[in-house]
């Protein structure tokens, strides 16, 4: 697994949603806000690690780095759930990302 893209993450999230469909609320646009709020909570956990230990330690100390990466994975899982809630494909996201990138490259 050299490269890990949005398409692969979306497929994994779909399989999680399918496995736990009887226990989790269904993925739909009405659930998007809830998933965004959960994602923000996970971002808060990432921030806590960096705030409490500093960026240098979080990036270099083995155990802290593992926690940081794990929390970032949680952020990505909720991020992908949000994409699923709103039916945003990897291709649609890529097109929008490229347009935004190109605009930002021309800004300053």
C-alpha cells in the first residue's frame, strides 16, 4: 500500500458502514452535519496532542507520533463519511481540488 487515495478510503468506509448498518445510523445527507461535528472532535484530539507536547515532539517521539497519526486517521474516517453522506465522489473532489489549487497558485 504505497499510495492511499480517497477512492480506497471511500470503499473502506462503505464496507464499515455496511458491516455496522444495524448498529449505526445510515449514511445520508441529513447525517452529514453530525459526522462533521464528530470530525471536529477528532481534530480537537489532534490539536491536544500538539498543544500538550509540541509539534516537534509529536512528529519525532515514537509513541506520540503513533497517537498523532491514529487521531489523524480518525479525522480521515469521518471526512470520508462526510463525503459519503453528500455523495461526493473522489473524481468530483479531485476536480474541485485542482480548481482551488490553480486559483491559489495565482493569488500572490
